[in-house]
């Protein structure tokens, strides 16, 4: 994964990591899917990515975001992340809403294998106010060592608002996702066991807890990705 993907991933996380809310939990809230394209993506690949995304079950509001739009968002929200990054260094991307939490993770994994895609992320769809509880999926690398996993789990459990932390191995993840995708078009058939990863699945109680170092968790050795999602996805 090139430099720009982690930059944008951190941007997606930073917006939620400092938020609190007085609302009741919206465990079934929609999820935003962000699909970053390879910098050298071809026109044909971009078209194929969009068509594949629009064909996914429960996916709506597919929008192409340009490099300039990505740059402006970073400049406005987190200018310190820009450093030497220029608009031409940033990838184009598609954003979409996944309205069914039960298929969002499978859509994320399948879209990550499409030619021309660099990275796919999940975040809570924007809501005002945010729910008092959200989920975090800390996806581990397939080659994560026992020592690395233990260090990541220790860091996650040390978060002041971590209410529960559960480990799921990749075989269990594959079985769960296959079951959840039954009756959702051909999504189950598109899944492959090689797509899944071991993960820590965390419930975060955000009400009145203030800031937390969620982006820091994403930078730990052995972590492949970090996604903030509705609790229903856990």
C-alpha cells in the first residue's frame, strides 16, 4: 500500500476518534465505503470498478471523488497530514453507502481484489449526533506473529472506552461472512477464504470519553487496517 492510502485512512479515522455524543446507539446505522484507486488506474479499470461497486447488494450513492476534492478535504480537516503531498499525488476514489451492515464487510473485502483498486476502507456514515457506541475492526496481517497480536490486543484493551474486545480468526471470519451473505445476490460466491484476515472486533463506548488514539492502533506492527463501523457489524 503506497503512502497516500495510509494518509487518507488516518484522515477517515481522525474525524471520529475525537467525537462524543449524547444520542442513543444506532447499531444498524449505514456504513460509508471508500475505494481508493491506483494512481495509474486505466479508464477501463475505473469504469469496471464503478460497475462492480454499483452491482453490489445494498450499495447506494456511488460518487467519484477527484484528486482535488481529496486534497481539499485533507487541507480543511487535517492539514498537518499533507506534508509534501500535492493533489497529483493523491488517488481518485469512489465513495458509497452500504445500507445493510451485514454485508458491508464482505463488500469491503471483495472490492479490495478488483483490478485498479489500491485500498478499501469502512467508516461510520456521517450522523449528527454520532451514536454513543461504535465498532472497530482491527484487521491483522495474515503473517502477524503471536507477539505482535498480543501487543495490539494490549493496546486496544488499554483504550479508555473499549467496552469489549473479541478475537476472530480468518476461518471463523470466512464462515461468518458466507452465512451473512446468503440471499444477497452472488456476494457469497464472490468471497474467497484468502480475502479474510484475523481481527480484533471492538465495541467502543464514545459517550463522554473524549479523544482516543485510534489512529495509533492502526500504525502498530501486525495491523493491516482499522475500520470504524456500526456495532451491528461486529
